[in-house]
C-alpha cells in the first residue's frame, strides 16, 4: 500500500478512484504521565511520554485508514492529511484521511 | 504566614524555571544545530511536485513529531507580556525549537528508510493543554522519494541551495 500526501505519484497513472478513506482514534492521557508532565512544565523541554502517545495514535489512525482502503481493493492512498481535535480536557481525536486509488504498475 | 509560603514557592519555581529552562533550551539548540549538520544531505521541500529529473522508484509517507513544554519562568513572562501585547519572544523560541525538531525527526525517518529527498512537507501544530502551562505538539509530514538512479543530477534543486 502506497501512502503519500502527494496528489499524483510521478511516473504512475491513476486507473481508478475509490473515494475518501479515513481512520481515527480518540486517546486520553495517562494520569501518571500527566503528573510527570506537570513537573516538566516547571523546567521546560520535551514531554517524551506525550510525544510517544501522539505517535502511537497517528500510527493507529493511519493503520485504520489503510485497512479501509484495502477492503476497497485500492493499492494506494494519496493526498493524505491529518487533523487533531481536542474533545475534552486530556482527550484528543486524531484523524487521518486521504483518497483511495488504484495505481497502474506493480 | 501561608501567603508567605505561597510567595516563597512561587519565587522558587520562578528561579528554578529560569535556570533549568535556560539550560534545557541551550542544550536543545546545540543538539538541533549538530543534527541539522548531520542531516544536511536529506533535502526537504514544501513543493507539491518533485524536481523534473526525479523519477521515483518508491514514494512513502514520513513524519516526525515532538511535544515540547515551556518552563515556569517563560510562561510567567509571557503572561506579563500578554497584558501589553507585542512579541512573546519566550514563546517564539519554543515554537522554533519544536518545528526544527519535528523536521529533523522527519529527516531521520526518511534516511532510516533510505530516502534523501522529501517533498510536500507540511506542518501541523496542536496545543496540548495541561492546566496553565503551555505545551505544544508539532507534527511534520511529507512524502519521501527514492529515485531510480541516485545521481547527483537527479537533485536539480541542490544547486539552488545555499552552501
């Protein structure tokens, strides 16, 4: 599965469009991490726990998007975008979406 | 008495925030500069289409993300500045560090998978609220391209870059 935020992949032709596919996940912060982050807010710097959390969440959103595209029979997702929305204090939704297409070639 | 303790705590946090924050920021900038030199051979562009002579063999999504927090002192100064308006220098450096860090991680991701060219780079910034403190997330993503023949010529854009 080719996943890209380009509109066209150079050298490859789009032979079929399957429409929009998306994947999302809602994540909440861990209390322990929250307390640690509170302390880290005094000295500043990277909040590694949160970085990992966001990374995992995006990974999952992308995987869900890919699963949807696969069920349609697509071999690529183009024009991928991400969106993050905070739903409540400490909880956020991460959304990945793009266009499922069939590209010619291998 | 209680007020005095509270004030003492506030001043202590301010002092700790100032010194620790300054050290953390200096170290981070040093690390960013060092890695920016290391990753100078990975090119990242915001353009939507690849340079003419690049015929990619493989295209895939690469990304880098960082959550970074301001320190107590900076947040306090920014709060004061907010009364009068104008530039919040303390937050400007925070945002800059986060963007450069996210871009570096994107380049790391690209190189790890054997790519030296990333196009269509986009940034996304999210505010992560943890009470009164300012912490932000910067997410950088783009499409890495691996050309069929990795000749110097393939990167027509390189000559346009400042040395």
